[in-house]
C-alpha cells in the first residue's frame, strides 16, 4: 500500500484529532485535542517561519503517521526543529520512523527532548545521539490551594502539603537593585535573543506568536538594573502552574541566570492563580542558578540530537528551555504539578 509524504492543511484537522485520540489516549480536555491549539501550532501564520509546520504519511486508509514542527535556528542560518505530536497508527508499524527519515532531508538538525520509551529506542537507530540533558525545576507557591487541585489525590497528600508548605517558606535569592517591567513582544530588545550563542536565536515575531498561544497567555517581563534592560523572561499560568517559557539575557553569566529566576519567582507569587512555578534548562550554569534562586531540580530528561553534517555540534553551554519544545504550552487536560 503506497504512502504519500506531504504537509498538512487545516482541512486535515479532524483526521489528525482522530489519530491523536488513538495514539496518545489523552484526557478529552487535553490541549492536544483542542482545535484552536492545533490550528495555532500548525497553520496560524508565523512571520519567523514561512514553511509547513506539520507533515504526515498518508495511504488509502488515511493518515498513518504525523510529526509536528517546532522550528529552531542557529547562527549561520542553520535550520532545525523539534518534533512534537510525533505518532503513527498502530496498524502501520514503522510509519513513524519512515516519516522521521523524510524530515531529515528538510532540516540541518533535529532534536527531541524526552519522549516515550519507544522514541528513546527508535531515535538512536535513526542516527540521533544523546547530548546534554534538560533539568526541570519547580517550587510550590500556594501549597493549600495546590493540594485541592493536585492531579494525584492519594494517602501521600497530607505529607506533600506539609513538605510543600515548608518548601514555599524557604529563603529565595536576594534581588536588591533589580526590577521587572512588563513589556510587549514588540518592546523586547531584539539584540538580546538574537545574539546569544547559548540559545536558539528568537525574533520579536517568535514572541508575538508565543503570546497568541490559546493554552495560556504568556506575559513578558524585562529584567532591569540601573535603568538598563539586561534581559527578559516569558511567564504564563496553566492550570495553576506558572511556567517560565524562557529567559534571555544580555550577559548569560551565573549571576544573571540567578537573578532572572529569582525575579520570575517574585512575579509568579504576585499572580493569584499560580500555585507552583516551573522552569527548564540545560545542565551547567543555569542549573546551579535556578537552585540558588529558590527552586529545586525535580528531574532531568535526555536530549537527542541528529545533524546532517556529522561535524555539527551544539556549544557545551547551549541552553534548551521550555520554549524550545511543547513543554511551554503542553496541556494534559488536568493539573500537572511537579511538586
């Protein structure tokens, strides 16, 4: 049965939702099954990316495999992406891997952060190598309300409440002399997110797109010291969890990271619906800084990297953040606290 590789269109929305229901078995209220989120991810215009953002394999029976594109670019116009919503029909074994092989012809590099056990088994066979892992850090903000909305209601709940209450009262980093200023995407200094070698370059068009996410509304905050904007971060709240989608710094030194996460914690504490704050980053200075800011590292996740040129590697201190994959907006249909 011959299969066709093609980009999707909005006309594929219903077929994709049917595939996702069978492949992921998500909660009915999951953002993965929200037509508005699906349209935003794959077909809403993006000024920073004019290529398709969703591909499928299709045969006479319909769509048998899908991979979404979360674009990334490195200095020198090296085009890459992270795969999201990568899945295949259970009746078409190998279709997902075949789709991945097609995508390698379109990009200079592909990376995946975490994924299923099956993905961890398939990726090395496709030429992916494991690189610097991602840390995930969190801190409870309002433990009592978090308890009543927690996704896990079991006998550990009272002990979790006590632990999180003590944790929420633990000291946070001092930010004297630093302030945050709410900013619109168009107001963010363009040289900060586009000039760093530690991060995927991001333009104001990317931040405009992120701000339109239907799952949660991201706000942007400038990091200001002595009247000068030294960086900024994006923060949004989804089902009680305040997510730091990313931090962009003029000087990404350990002290800069520490101040940024500490300021994000202060902002999250002022948001009434936020019961927990969470952030992600690569191992190195940012990991030490996030701990010093008052959060704790909860887990680490492998990152798999494929590149068309074998000599292509990422800098040792390169930082992947929530905004570099779907962790920034992933909605499982219920609270997904880390603490």
